[in-house]
């Protein structure tokens, strides 16, 4: 009987330790709605009318450039070992004159880099693929620590410059203002919860 007690105790003990570790290291950052709105209100957009370079255009294979998928475990937030995925693309932008990194967050690992490149490819049909607007936070853009190849300026939201034509979203919802506002808020929230570095988050909200 005592052996069974030790066995059950060890199982529950391991579970408790795992729960504590998950709480400390895997739970999302507490983000206030007012912080998300402040970030968006302090954002601007820039028309991207230069071709977006493919990775093959760079000299050498630099893993810091081009597309990729980043994942973050969200165990404590939903109790089921799920992940939040970020489809990213990094390159040097002539419009910004610095390195930028686009993010698209999902729970299924959707990779939309190919669609972004369709908008930026050389020789595209402008009647099918217009230019795009990339949204950026002005505080981050003015921060000299952003814009290098090791720390590109994050781009969390982008839309077609002509919503009546192609879109980077399913069902071509780039003309639905309410939908776009909600999606922008969701993207910023996930970025704050899982992806932005602690010190960079503090820079955005030093008074909190």
C-alpha cells in the first residue's frame, strides 16, 4: 500500500513540477487591450513598390534572410500543448532602407510567404498583383536597435494597395475595414504575448 502511495505521489509530483515550469516559462505575457490599441495607433503604413528579393538574390546562404516558420508552445494558455506559428520573411527593404521582417501568425502553421512574394515579384501583372502596404510601429522604426540583419524591423500587418484585386488573405477581405482592424489587433496581441523580447516590450511601454 505504501508503495502505491509513493508511486502515485511521484506521478502527481512530476505533474505539479511540469505545471509550475509551464506556468513560469510557457505562459503568454499578460497584455492589456490598451497596449495593443496604443501600438496600432502609433503605427503608420508604407507603400511597397520595389520587388521583394528572393533568397537566391543574396550572395551566400544566410539563414537570417528569406522565409521561415517560428513556433511557440502555448501549453499553459490552453492546456493542450498547442503552438502559435509565425510565418516570416526577412529581407532588406529599399522603402525603409533597413532590414524588415514580416510576420503572419496562425495556429496551424500557414505559410503565406509565397503570396507575399507574388505581390513583390519582378514582372508581375499589376492588374492582378498590385503593390502592398506594410504597417509598422513608428516607435520601433525610430529605435536604432531595429533594422539590422540580426534584428529586422517587425512588420505585423500588410494589405493589398488595391483591395478589389488580389489579396494576401482568403476570400479577399482587404476591403472589409472591421475585419482588418480585428485581424491587426489579433496579430499584435500574439506578437506581444509570445514573440517580442522582454526588453523591447518595455521600450514600448516604459511607464507600465
